[in-house]
């Protein structure tokens, strides 16, 4: 039997147990890879929500995790964009419906604590997956293996380490991977709220001079909010008493959902973009925010992370079946090559949308308005953009197509 100071050997070790890390660990274990998941359990539940696009839902279904999520998730059947600026040139209102591209819904919105709980429960059923509830303290890289030291004195040695350990990634630092980062003069206020009128499965995004104000359906007469404003305004909103905050949000939403009642758990998050120079190197593959950070605009962040997890899972499972080294330079180079275009294009799209809202420049406003007008009027363009928004047109992992590994 292993002692507390022993070294545990596996084929892969996943560091970090957020949704991306859990999905990566489950994908590996379902594919027969002996995997160890290393992470302390969170001290507090995550009150944020995630809008999982159709490909992410397909992946969780293929991994046997979506069934338990369904009751806690609301479908996103339509998206409505409204120019709520007071500028001279304003964009037309545009609505997108999932049935235009043959989908029942663009995706589903779910509270993160429900998503994580379901993934944890699924992980606990897998014979090839062991979880150690301890934080990693150091990562060392050898010629044939990578070793993760834990706070409880144990070590995990594996061919491949997957760093799902967030913005301050220990794994990324060990792999000597630098990042490029820039910040916006904005912060996002996130919270959930109840409302009097039904949302009818429609996500509504008001475009304001400080950023998007987005209402995303939750089950019943509840929704989640991402309100992007200047940092000082974000802090002011977060300190308002519940009734005053509810009244402020109802005014900003133009009462489209009727009377609003804010729930406890308001968060404030500075907006930034950060991208790793490489997504994999030295027996370490990065997923989720260890690899890329994008603003909470357009539902891209976690969906990118889940595609990371599905991609490294697919590559590692194929290598394991062929008896190849899971941490080889070739496999890691393939992972970086497959993920970089998707991350780069979606990060750029979010950045452009955000900057056109912030820009105090008339031609930028005209260009944004013209673009939305053309999208609204040209059917093939609308449908192409909707399909690309739901799933990348280039490489899409098998899991995201609902296929088994």
C-alpha cells in the first residue's frame, strides 16, 4: 500500500479541477488512460454561470456527464443584440435563432457549482481515474516523465501533465512558457437574479458605451448577468444593498424581464486578455485559463477550455492505444497546432467587439453598425457566423461532435 510520502505512477496527471480540468481527466479515463487528478476542493461554491455551446454539451453527453446537468441548465434558443448606446450612429437590433441552423438551442446556461458537482460525480465512477484532494506545490520535468509534488508530501509521476491550474499556472511556469497579457479599462459584474417575466430562452445583450450588459437564461424565471462597466462603477454596483442593486439592474435592462430580485453572490472581475506563447511544451499541455484568458463576452472562455480538454484527450487516448509516449514533443506540437487558430480567432473577435464599443470614434461606430446590418440582412452570412460561433469550422474534436474517443 502506498505511504503518504510515496510516489504514485500514472500515464497522465491533471493539475486543477475546474470544469476544464475535470473534463480533461474524465476524457482521458474514459479512453483508458490511467489518470490522476490533483486539486484541492474549492472552499466556496462558484456562483458564476457558464453558457455551454452545443459542442460542449455534445462533449459532456459523450462523456456521460450531461444527463445530470440537464435539469439545472436552461436552453439558449435565441440571442438578441441591442445597441443601447447614446451615440449618433447606432447599430440595428439583431436577433439570431438556433433553428435557423438546424439546432434546438445554441447551447445551455448552467450555474458553475452544478456543473462542477456533476463532473466530480462522473469522475468518481471511473476506474482509470484517481483524485487526490491536495494542491500541487512543485512540478519537475525529466527526460521521460514529469513529477508533481503535493502539499501532503506525496508525488505523482506521469508521462504527461495537463495544467488546468488557472491564470497563475504552476504547470505553465514549470514548462517555461511565457504569456502575453493586456488589460481593459473595464470590469465585469456577475450575479444571478430572479425576475417577474419569462425570458423565453432568449439571451439579450445590450451594447453600451462601457461594454456589454448581458442577460442569460437560467431555469425558471431566473437569469444570470454579466455587466461590463468601468472598474469604479463595478465596485459601486457590487456594494449596493440588494434592493438598490435590483432597481439599478432593472433600469439598465429596460424592464424587459419585469421586476428584478438579485440573489446573493455578486462578483467583480477585471477584464484582461492573456495568451500563452505555447499551449504545450516539456511534457506539459495547458488547458483553460492556464493557456488563455478572454473577457466574459460571447460565451467563449469555458467553451475554449472544454475544446482544449477534448483535444488533448483525443490525442493522448490515440497515443495510448498505439503504445506511444503521451508526453512526446510530437504530440504536444500537434496539440499546440490544433488549438492555436481557434483560440486566436475567437480572442480577436471578442477583442474587436469590445473595442468598437469602447472607441469614441465615429467611423468605428459606423463600421459596427454596418456589419450588424449586413449580418441581419444576408441570410447565408448570418448562418455561417452562427455556425462558426457554435463550433470552429477547422478542427473540431471528436467529443465536440458527440463521438466517443
